[in-house]
C-alpha cells in the first residue's frame, strides 16, 4: 500500500511538473505572440507614415523597407521603439534608410531628347523655382511626359532615369507635408520667378492640377494660408525632387532613357 502511494505521488508530481511547464510554455508563447503582434503593428504604422511623408504608395514604401531591412531592424529594436514617440520611431527609420544608402533612383519625363542637362532651359515660375525636376516614381514621370506630348502634339516622349547620390556638400530642403511653409515657398517662386531660395536640391509634394487651384486662390489672397492648407489636406499628391545648381547636377548619374510613341 505504501509503495502504491509513493508511486502515485511520483506520478502526481510528474503530471504537476508537466502542467507547470505547459503553463510556462503557454505564457512564453503568448508573450512571443504579443511581441510579434506589437512589432507587426508598429511596422505597418511606420510604413504607412513613411509612405504618407514621402508621397508614395504603401507598396512602394514596403519595397524600400524590404530593401533596407527595416522590418528586421524594428524587431531588433522593439523594446526601445515601443517606449518612444512615433516621431522618434520615424527618425530612427529614416536614419537607418539614409545609412543604408545615399543613392536614390529618380526619373524625368519630357518630350525632349538630350545628352546634357541644361539648367538655362528650365521653365520659369515653377513650384520650387527654375530647375531640373524629377520624381522617384517612374509611372508619374511617364504620365507627365505623356501629358506634355499631348499639349505639344509630339509623336514621342521620353523618361530618363538617373541615380541621385546625395553628398554632404550640397544643401537639401525637404518638405514632409502640404504645410504653410511649403505653400509660401511655392507662392514665392511662382510669383517672383527665378530661384527664390539658396538650396541645391528641394524635395517635397508636387502641386498638380487639383492642388494648383487651391494655390492660385491663396496667391490671389482669396484663401488664407490656414484655409488653403485645410483644403489641401484632402488632396492626393505625388513626389518631386528638383535640382537647381551645377553642384546638384554633379550628384546625378545617367542610367537610361526610354522612348515612347
């Protein structure tokens, strides 16, 4: 009888140990899943913010994140990133992308075939002043060129691809949103003409036909800056990068030119 009790007690202890281990495994699994869920949510939110800030699609932002291993870096730094503000998370992500590469692929759409970029042939009274305008979106550059070909009744249009290697020696101005500063910057360059700033490169949203209507109302003093910005909040905008000096052009390397008919 005594031996039976000892055997039974041993079984109970073993079962209890397995139960405790099982609970520990369950807790560990729950903790892992919780961390994984937090990382996924933070990654998605960060990617959405990055896309919005740079005026690109979520798919394009995801491609940039994959190329620069941002998802993995967010997972590694999860404990730190989980405790800081979204603004600090974005600063970390942007710094990691800049560290990974100082090179950016840009596209220029036109109806002109050329070998060298000539800033003197730039159109006047543009958003960011006279300069050579590009975008990080090939589809957008192609659409610009196509529309231009319709206006000029041209049989052909071109999309040029370049690599922009940002150097510390150039001055770059970045507009992250449709802000009052961005609005006033455009107004000054469009009204006064030429180049109304001292930057080599300017990066920011592009004023398309819809946004241009609001900007014109602001320039005509029909809308205040606050009213214009409020209206612009609902507009879908694209991205543009303009080059204004020879020093800026020296940072561009020609890749290819595609012709369309």
